C-alpha cells in the first residue's frame, strides 16, 4: 500500500483573480487582468473575473467546504490591488480586513493558510509605469509584501512570494496571451529578472514581519526530454529545460542565469545591477512545485536524426497536456538531488476534464481521480527515495477562471454552477477526502 508520512500536508489551491470576483468592490484598484479580460478578444467567450466564484462574498461557505473535505491546508493568493489600489502608497484597509477574516476563518476551522503574494494580478497603475520590465515594480512589491506581512504575519506562517514567474514573464510579455498581452523579448527578459529580484528582496521582509514563518517561491516545472538519444534532440530538450526550468531554478540557487540560455538570447542583460544575483539567491525554506506535464523535444530540422524512442502516452487532459505521472517522480528527484532545496511542496497539480453535472446531481470525474491517484503515487515514490516533500496542494479547490480560457476549463475538485454559484463536490473531492483520512491514494 502507498502511504505518506503521518505529518504530510494535504491541501488544495486557488488564486485571487480566478475565484474572488468583486473586481472593483470596497476600494480595490484595477489589475492588469481586469484590464485584459475587459478588452474584447483576449479571453475565451469574453469571460472575465468580475464575479468568478464570488468567493469574496462566499468565503465562509468555502471554508466550510474545505473543512468538510478534511483539508489540512489551503493555498490562496492575495490580490495586490485590494491592498494597495495604486500598487504603492495608500493602503486599502478593507482589502486587508478581507484577508484577515479569511485567515482567521481558516485557523478556526483548523486549516493552515499558505499565502501567495503574487498570482498575476498586478495593479494596473504599476503596469502603466512599465510593469515587470521596470525595476520600480520590484521595489513596489517589497512595499506590498511589507504591508501584507505586517498585518497577517502573526497568523500566516507559510508564505510564497510569486507564482510561476516563467508564466508571468513569458505568457504576459513575450507571447502576449496573458495580461498585459505584450510580445517583446526585450520586455520578457527584464521582467523575469525583476520578478526574481522582487522575490529575493521580499524574503527578508517576510521573515522580519512573520517570525518563525517558512518562506518560498512557486515555480512551474516539468521535465523536458529528448524524443531520441540523438545529439540534436538532446540539445533541443536542454534548451527548453534552460528556458523554462533552469532560468529560474539556477539563479534562486545561487548559480546565476544559465550561460547557454544567456548566449541563446543574444542580448546584453544590462538591467542586472551589482548585488542583484546575491539578493535573488537568498536562502528559502521551501520550493513550491507546480507540475502538470512534461515536454518531449524533437529537432525536426536535424539531418539523419535517430528514430524517436520517447513517445507521447496518448493520454491528455482537456488542456491538451500529456498525462505523465512518472515525470513528477523524475522532477522531484532532480530538484532534490541536483538543487538541494531544504523542502519541497507540490503547490499545484491537477487536471481539467469536460465535467458534466449528471441527472443524479453528481459529477462523476473518474478521469480526474485516476490522474490524481497516479500523481500521488509518484510523489510517494519520490518521498521513499529520500525527497523531502512535505505536502501536496491539488489544483484546484473549485472550478474557476482559467485565464485566457475563461470558464471553459474546469480544474476543480468541486464543481461550480456559475449561474447559481452552487458548489457541488465532484466524485474526486469525495475520493480526496478519503485519501486525506487514510493518508493513502489507494483509497
Ligand atoms: O490555473 C492555473 C494556475 O493559475 C497557475 N498554474 C496552472 C493552473 C492551470 O493552468
């Protein structure tokens, strides 16, 4: 039987813009995702986060839901423009009060809060001054981290600075499919640096305001493997590993930016100032790992390439992402044995499937249960191999706004009827409750 350590933390994750709604309530400022989703053509079906799951008003019910599922911990994010509507300066007390009540409610329910400071909803006012490509945004982030941790740091003891800087920089400033929708390598590169700098500068502030807290950062990571053992395919895989994984892992581990990738960008990284790389390499207590899939790389231009030996399993989620649980084992092993972070959490893992509310009033999402069970088993194998994995947060607690896909993709353990805001635990939620109770995915 697969078992987990007795103190293993089972949780679920969400993010502010994806669930809260109340986009302009109680003094909240506009975020780049408000602006982006209100711009025609940017999000599937014209969907916006204006109402989302209305969690801003329904949070007491949502905490009851979490308690019913037996969650040990809840990972949520704080909306920067609720706290500092202009990004810096004037504090919006109503925003702080919202998160303060949420944290108190979680603690009363016996659920440990894990708070992420930045899950993509940058104050639009800061974007108007240049956004993440501007160093001043990293400076403003420190002010924001200070304000939040001064108010919540007595009760929140698990902090994550950023969620997925690769996505923020690459999808937002290079590919243009996320807010603010820019397509410019010369914005993406400094954005990635200023995100890491914001992280590095904020860590000591969080430690100062939140004694005994554990502080980390969350990266989206996945093995990038060659389709064959040829030199060309290995080089292709190595490049993608560098761009997506090492570009963030190496600097936070004190190794600087990977030289092969620096060379490939053919740019002067003249935005890096003395002391930056040391600040970015500040020791962290844990790394948060968001794992969804792997990448298989083939150099189609290579002459006489070797036959492919690594194939897609043929199993995909509704996002089109290959289901490959073994890669979670490989990834966790690599992170531990190659980078030696003091502790790891899976801060996101889960799957979108075309869930249907059946006539019997239930959502029979056997494919999600199968996905999660196999990933939990991989995580257990990694722990058995010596990886200090401390907990696992399923993405997501409930269906929500899936960025440029709007509400068309459902990742939740809990089904949300967006017309009525009714929450209906899917079969996977009831199964997850048993996993937590028994501490085994064989449940
Ligand atoms: O919904 C997102 C989340 O906000 C960040 N990580 C990936 C999830 C699924 O795409």
